[in-house]
């Protein structure tokens, strides 16, 4: 930049321009609840867009899960299964219940019992000892060795009922096919021996049952005689009705006591409140007379205050009003005392009622206690008699069953098939596992994709922007992604110029056309803004790129345009445009430089001027809020057709909020897929609180391939 490009700026007073009205076609009727989130339309197209955008997530999830299952399946040790079958007949077919339903239920219970017997620890340990399987345990402690061996054996055992039959399938799984068959056959042999011993012992114990039945009969007779003697001694005939009446009276008195306690607590609470809050007495007791007296007091005090301010304290009207106030206060005090005394009397009455109810409950409890104490021994004797009688009836039934079926007992369990040595493993099923893993991976990937989409709170489309800001979307800036090779070939600075200087470097690109649309939208009104602030909610949303390209578009369309870098904390326009960074708005605001010395002309575009930020000051916000800043903006507006101001983000610092109230209009920059909805809503509220006029929003980094087609599809 040379000095010949400097401009002599005169401190002209900028004429006020009529404000730009919002687009009449902008959506109306939006409430604050829209700030909580944008409800997406559930449609096939929306689902397809989510799947298209998150397709890599779905593919990676499915691939990882399938690969993991495949690796595990191929690394697993093959497992063989040997299966034997048993037929189990009903144990006592002649003693079954009459109905078919009861007979089927008994069969089911018997089969389930035999399954649990086959899975018992005793049979498992007996089989383990026969096959010497306990030697495989890692522990030397016999107790721990037994527990580990039994757990491992039962883990490989599977016993189930063959559907619609009385057959049991006994399967054992092991990595050794021969051991699997041996374990199943040995377990069944031990089970058959156990079943035979159980039946033999049951028949042998029938004589013992008869002896126990005789002893139990004597106990029943003795307990019955003791119960009758106790009833005759205490003249107990029928006390159930009397006991019910006593308990009912106790219940009624308890409810009366509860009601009395509740009423006393309410009266006590009200009495405590009115004692400690005399000033709020009228509101607490809803007394109309006291409320009217207090309203009259307020009116008199208001009249007294007005008269005192107008005439002074000695004026007759003031003295009369003061007398009326004193008289009114006396009436209020007497009325308050009367109400408090009445509430105290009500509280005392409630306390007396509670005391009487408490005494009545205590008396009735004593009466009920005496009745219950009399019946305790009676209940114990009656319970003993009933228990002995039930035991006697059950034992009698067992004796009858044993006597009838003693001659009918024969083995009811038959071995149908022995376990054979299997030839092929049953686990792992590699192809089946991989297929299920692929299906589960796709489902899991879909869930992750939709979860990511649901948890993503960023703004995606211009419709969301318009609904959240209640401002029109002026332009949609497409996203241009540079590959690593392209960025490496262009270099760091050239890569930045690829975006920030798109209008001058690539005038026919879709990016340049989008910025021209933005410039046209701002220039169309009859009174376009002279000073335009470009800001955003957060950093990294393309605010500086938008400001610079918009300034170029306006310079090509309208004439001389100046872009002001008001990001005094880390200005970057001077580096992008190759300007001198020792001159700028900071020394102008501090009085170290003249405005004409700080403004520099851009060499790449004749109608574009720049006012850099200059050295970083210690107090950026104070400088931007100064009167000198307003003067500088007026001088620039008088000289240039448009003043484009690049400011820091609104949520980061207060600089943008300070500047927004000093410019004609504000344009918000939103980054698609980056700007959070809550941050944008907060930004809108901050700007509205300082009186800023937001004329519209521009959406950056919009990827049409990830959204609905048609927003910006022109490619030149």
C-alpha cells in the first residue's frame, strides 16, 4: 500500500437514513418456545438425508461389529454335543386326579422335577468322580476343586423336555467329542440308580409312617381337649362381635383425634402467623373490614404525601389528613387486636378438643388391649389344634397312597437313546454368527446415526435460521472443501485467499455468485444501510470471509466501499490483504493517527478500501464504545457508499453488542452444521436488548449434498 492511495476524509455529519423494514414475507407468529429446538419433519426424504449423511458411521459400525464377531468365531475352540434321550412315565398313574387338566399339570410338574434332579450337584459330582474330571481343576483345595468342577460340568449340561412328549433330552457339550458322549451316558446311569433307590426307600418307610400317624392322632386329641378346657374356664363363647365393636370404636375415636390434631395445628399455625405478621393480617384472615381500613389508610397517606409536598407540614389540610391517618391507624390496631383474640380463642378451643379426644383414644385402647390379651392364649391353643389336625390329615393321605401303590411301583424311567460320539461341532456357527453380526451391525449403525442426528444441536438449513432469528435468510453460501493436495499446492496464505478473496480470485465460482446474491439483497431496498455490521454467534463461522467478500461485491456494484476491521483483539484483515498493520482504527480512536492516514486502498480492487484494526489495545470495548467511534463511523459513511464492519463474535466478547447499536444494520453469519441453536437464539436476544436492527442472516458452509437439493445448485 502506498501513500498515493490514501484519502482525505472530512468529518462530515452523516445524514440519517430511513430504517430498513423486515421482509414482509418473513415468517410471523413465532414464540419463544422455538428457541428450545427445531422440530424436524419426519418423512422418508428426511430419513434418507440422515442415512446419506451418516452412511460412513453405519458402514464403519457394521464392519467393526462383523469383523469382531468373525475374529472371535474363528478363534473359538470347537464345541461338540452328545445327546441321550429318556422316556419318563407318570409315577403313580392310578392315583392321578380325575380331570385331564389336573393330570396334565401333574405330569408337567413331575417332568420339571426330574429335570432338576438330573441337574443336581450330587449326580454331577458322582459323574465327575467316575470320569476323573476333577483333575482338570486349577485349584488344589478339595472344596474349591469340587465347586469348580461341578460348575464347569453343569455349564456344559442341557436337559429339556422334547415338545409334546414325556421324553427328556440330556445333552452335554465339550471340546472333546468322546468325553461329551461319556459324560451324558454316565449321568443317565447315575440318575437311573438314584431313582431306583428313592422308590425302594419310600416303600420301606411305610411302616414308620403308620407309627407317626398314631402319635400325631394323640397330639390332635390333646390339643383339642386343652382348647375346650380353656374356653370353659374363661367362659369364652363368641367374642368376635364384641372385639369388632371395640376395634371399630377405637378406629372412630382415632379418626376424631386425627381431625382434632389437624384442626389444632391449623389454628396454632394461623395464630403464630398473625402474631408475627400483623402487617399482613388482613391478607392472612381475609377480613373485609380490616382490608377496607388498610385501603383507607393507604389513600390517606397518599393524599397526605401530596398535600405535604405541595403546601408544607403546617397547612390545615395536611394537619387534618395527619389526624385522619392517626385515627385510622388506631381503628386498624383495635381491629387487629380483636382478630388476634378471636384466633387465639379458636386455637385454645381446638387444643381442648384435641386433649379430650386423646383421653378417649387412650381409654378405648386399654379396653381393646384387655380383650386382645384374653384371646391370646385362646388363639394359641386353637392354632396348635388346627396345625396338628392338618399334619394328621396330610400324614394320613401319605399312608393311604403308600398302601395303595406299594405293589404298583416299578421303574417308570426308560433309556431310549444312548449318547453317541458326535462327528461335527455345534459351536461356533461361523457363517450364522457373521450374518447375524452384519445385521446387528447395520441396525446398530442406524441407531448410532439417528442418535448422532438427534444429539446434533447445530443449525442445518436456512428455514431453521429464519425460524430462530425471525429474520430472512439473505444468502446461502455453499461449502467449498479443499483437498489436502490442493491446499498444499496453494500454500497456507493462498489457501485462505481461495475463500476470503473469492470474488477477485475466482469471480465465476459458485462461492462468488452466492456473495453477489448477498450484496444484491442488501442493496435492493430504496434506502440501503450505509454502515453494516457483520457478526456471528461464535468463532469459526466464516464471519471475516463473509465481510470481505460482501465488501468486494458491494464495491463492484455500488462504488467506493470501506471494510473496517473492528476485531481489535486479533484483527486479521491486514494480513489477508497485505496492508500495513501499524496503521488502523486503534490509533485513530486513541488520537495517535488521523483517519485519512489509517484508511488504505486495496490494490486488487479499485473501489475497495480497508481500515485495519492496528495494534492490539488494552481496552478494546472502551474504545469501541467511545464517542470517537461514532464520529469515525459518521466520517466513513459520508465518504463511502457503504461501510462494512467486521466485528468479534457476539457471545465471545461485548464488542459486537456495542457496535451493533451504532450502525444502520446488522447481518448475522451462521455456519451450517456448526452454529448451535441455543447460541444463535442467545445472540438474537443480546442484539435485541441493545436495540440492534438485524436485517437478515447469511448461512455459510452449506453442503447441499447433505441437505435437501435445490438451495444452491448453480455451478456456472
